[in-house]
C-alpha cells in the first residue's frame, strides 16, 4: 500500500489545479482520473475576471495562457426590444472587474483539463489515468482502492479530496447531501469553427423570439456558443441535423453580427442539459473535503463553474498550507465561504434566467422595462457585477427579494 499526503479523486480542472499547487508546496499527491481522454462537455470554457484572478493567485494563469487561453474585453447585451446600435452603445468594457485581468478567459475544456493534469505531473504529483475507483474511505484513515490496467491498488493518505464532478463518488461515500432546485429552461452548447467575421474581443448575449443566445469567441475563428429555450421544447435540436438547426436559431434581427455564427461549422458535439443549481451545506467530513462540482454547482446561465472551482482550490490549498497538522484542521471557514457564495450566485443566476430565458409577452415587456430603466439607474442591472467581479463586489442588499422585485417589477 502506498501512502501520500493527499489523495485527489478526479483529474479535471479542480483536482488537477489542487494537485499542482500542493505538489509545488512539497506535498506528496496521488491524482486519480477515470478518463483516458478529456471529452468536450460543452461547458466550462469561460472564466469570469474574478476566476482569472484566483488562477493568478494560485500560480496557474501562465499555464492556461500557454495552452491557448483567449481574453475577451467587451460585452454587449442584445434584445429584440432594442435596435442593435442602441445595444452596442452600452457595450461594457470587461477589464475593470479584476486588477490586472483584461477580461474573461476562454479556453476549451479538454485543453484546460489536459494542461493542468500535465502541470500536476510536472510538479511531482503521481497522476494516473484510466482509473476505476472501487472503494473510498475517509474518517481517521482516508484511503482508496482502485483498479488500473487490470491491477488492483490501495493507497492511504492524510486527506481525501473529492474533485470528481456532479456525480461524485467521494461525496456519496462520505455522506454529504446534495440539494438541487428545479430546472428553469434547457441550455445547449456547441463549438463552432469558421466565425472569422465575429470580433474576437467581443462576447454577447441576447434574446429574441423563443431563444436566448450567448457567444464566447476563443480566437482563431472559433467560438463556443450557447442557446437557451423552454422546458417544453426538449426535442427542439434532437437528431442528426440538430447542430445545423441550432446554428440557424442564432439568426436574429436584434444581433446582426450573429450572421457570422450562422455561417460557421460545428466543431464538436451539441449537448443540451437542464439549467439549475445544486449545492451542499457542508462540503467536508472527517478526513475528506469536496471542491468544484462535487461540492455543488451554479446554474450555467451565468457561467461561473470555473471561477467557483478556482476559488475552492485557492481556499482549500491555503488552509492546507497554513498548518502541517491536518488532523486538527477545520474546513468550517471554507464551508461558510462557499455556502454564502453559492447562495448569492443562485440569486443572480435566477434573476439572469428570468430576464434572458423567458419568452412570453410579459417577459419581453419586462426586459424592455429593465433596459429602459437601467439607462438612468445603473443599479437595476448592477447584479451583473457579481458575475464579473464576484459576489463580494456587491453589498448584501443586492441579494434580497426586495432587490429582485425592484429589478423585475420596479
């Protein structure tokens, strides 16, 4: 049996980032990843400025840029109630939300994962792929039993980390309950090539008819696009011609630049999934802690999965580096931070979804009122600062029912 300081289950972004940081700190790390090849899951490719700042604090930013990271510097919100020029007149510069960060960072998820996994190995972690996890133990004797290449292996450690995503085996094994809210709408994503006409510095969102869109360029004529549509349209983009019909849905009068997306070619799979939130109240147990989606995830409508994960890694790694007595170390402060962070982001995601991903007459009138009022009262749309700068950027009263009512009904 092999012994380590840290056993990390899940070699995605959270697990590999933590493995890299702790191996650099001189700890022995075992990193276990089930997949042999990272697949395109059509999410986790946009990181808000506050998430980029966390990656910098962790010393991982240069790895992401060397892997092809692409910053966007402007944001435009289009809508069927606005003339395109009017929407573009209110373009938001994205370099003002985190010091030294020019804007959100876009990078393909499989490339992001591989870059960090390689960095973990380079830092000295024992990083394994193709692992089948058989047993998980926490408590006073954290450890795992796993199979790789047909061989059964055992390892113990001072701490077990669950970074194994939404269906976390570690979370289940340590008995941490997962809470979820009801889905609000469908969300679909697709990687697109041949969008050279789209400004590579511009990200955009918008709603027209019965479809809401998001476009995030990745440079080199490539973009990750997302679309939201009603829950009763589950079959809307099913079938072999689904990607083509998805691209055609981006043809909008309110956003003429979308023609460059429509002219593009699918460069990956089209996946659709529910948009909802999930969270844990206490993402740790004796001898184990959860990070990233294993600890619960935010509604993807505001795209903060990566930012949440990098902050998780930063807080947990700071705690681990603060003392060598991990047996007496409490993760209560991490749990408290994450609980409040996720509460605030659930609030913002719900508000954003109500505005951008509802499609009846009342929703159109509501968006029109919000756009008109925000021209003279910037606080009406100030909740977006929590997306770009982090929830701590706004006072507590921006995460209350009273504020929601003021935005939607004021």
